[in-house]
C-alpha cells in the first residue's frame, strides 16, 4: 500500500500521524492476546477443572508454568525473527495457532497430558501475539512520544483484562467451562484484521530523527557485558514471580476468603482497569522523568496491593487491593522496552527484549507453581503466602535502586522529524 501524506502526517503530535494507526492496531491485537487471556482467566478454570477431573491445583498450575518456561525459551528466537522479517509474518500465524489452541482446550479429557501439551503450544506462540511482537514496530514510528505510544499499546492488555474475565466467568456459569474455552478462541481471532492491514515497520527512507547515537545500537554481546541489563532482568524476574503467582490464583484466593465468584472476577477486572490508568500515566511520565524512579514507585505500589489482598475479608477491601495492585503490578515490565531502546539502541531490540522476557517467564513459571505447592501442603491460601509474594516485590524495589540513572540527554528532547517525500507503507 502506498500513501502520499502531508507534513502533518510525519509529526508525532498530529492526530493524522500514521504511527497512531499502527498503535491502534497493536492495541487491538494486544487486547486479545496471550497477556490478558491466559493469566487473567486461568484462575477461573481452577475449580471447574478440579471438579471435573480431580486434578490438584499444583498440577494445574504446572501447565501455566510450562507455558511460561516455553515463553522463556523461545522469546529470544521470536525476537530474532522480528528483527529480521516484517512483523505480520510472525504475528498473524501466531494469532491463528493461539486461537486454535485455546479452542481445543474445550475437548480436553481426564488425561492431564493433553492439557499440558496445549499450554506448551500456547507458550510457543504467546509472544508472537502479545506486546512483545508489536513493540519494535511501534518504536520504529516514534521518538518524541515513544513512552506514551508504548503505553497505549500496553493498555490493550488492561482493557482485555477488564472485559475478558467477567465474560469468561459468565460463560462458565451459564454454559460450562468447555464453552468458555471455545469463546476465548474466538476472542483471540479479533486481533487479525487490523494487524493484517496496518501493522508494519516504518521505512527508514526519508525520515530523519536526531537519534543517531542509538539508531544502530549495541551488539547483543556488548549488552550482555553490561551490569544494567542484568539488573533490569533480575527486577523483571522477581516481579513476574509475584505477579503471576498472585494473579493466576487470585479468584480462588478471594473465593476462599468468602468473597463471591462474581466479585472475584470483578476484582480481576478492577486490577486490569487500574492497570490502564497506571500505564497511561507511566507512558506520559516516562517521556519526561527518570524511568528508574518511576519503576521503583510502581513496584512499591504492587507490593502494597499484595499485602492488602492477603487480608481481604470483604469485596470492598479486595477491590481496593486489586486497584492498587493493578496500578503497579506489571508496570516494571512496561518500562523495560523503553529502557532497552534508550540504553542499547534498536539494532537488536527484539532479541534483547526477548531475553528480558526469558527472565520474566522464569519468574512467571515459578510463581504459580510455588503458591500451588503451598496450597496443596496447607490446604488453603493462607495470608502468609501472599505476604511472601509482597516480600519478593519489595526485593525487586531494593534491586531497582542499583539500576543506573538515565544517560545524559543530548538531542533526545530535541528530536524532530523533517518534512519528507511521500512515505511508502510497505513491510
């Protein structure tokens, strides 16, 4: 597709700027991706699956852990593909496989190995559907408003986490868990049309950013020799341990606290809604202030929210805890792509982002398994379990204090785009 555009369409502040269409398409894709569907509906199926097959929670939680481990292993490879090929060649097949795998869970039987295999497949394509796959493309379109553009894409996950859990819970209650999995497969396909039409990297020809110092970027080997990368990866891993350990069991935890299933599903939605507000604020602030300070603040919020949920005895307290948790939890991972591009450039951005996702997946895999094992041993979700998760989040806060401050800004805040000849919107 070729499109002749006016000077306003190369101005990031203009509503006619083509990059915002790419953001809208990415937002839609992320809204129905692995990120909001699997973690935020997983706990809704714990009780139905246990009732149907007698599976222990630790065994069921192991399927999520398998998916997370698979994400950890394949993310750098997906990143390599995204650095080398047009994004749609990776994203579109991933969406199709993801949707079919979700729908196939409706046919699962008493043999838990089938359940495990399906979650393995979900893990293979997870980051081909999520913000990970869209981040490099969005970065290629933005400089001045990079943080806000990334935040807009990431809020897609928040919107999905508001809408999808209650719809899933309604389907489980009225038509059974098998129909709910079919529904989720259909929801996952909603990201296909706009991705196919609009998601493409920005062509380099004719566009000039005053970002020459980081346009090419560091090699992967050079990045791996820096302390900042490993500190960032450690923060992400610890935060993911807390996040996935809590979110994947949140509905079951709250119902055990005598909170209704409907209120528990609502708490998941509130957490997602608060995440939207948090991410938009972070996106606005990160273009203006130190991302390390922002990161430390949101980690503190997530730890506080976890502590409140540990002792939530009423729906009101649970909703407050979920809201505070939502503003902070997961936001440390949202800062990561901004920091990666800022510190190390965009030459190997997706590979580096994939490596941080490996760290995220390691933490995400062990969190649900840990709390599942604790439950099976104690026979209940004791408050001290969630306190443990909060302590892990506080540990991430302490480590974040060692993350170096931003490099001195030179032309970053002065970056502008010059008027250009017509841009060809090819892959």
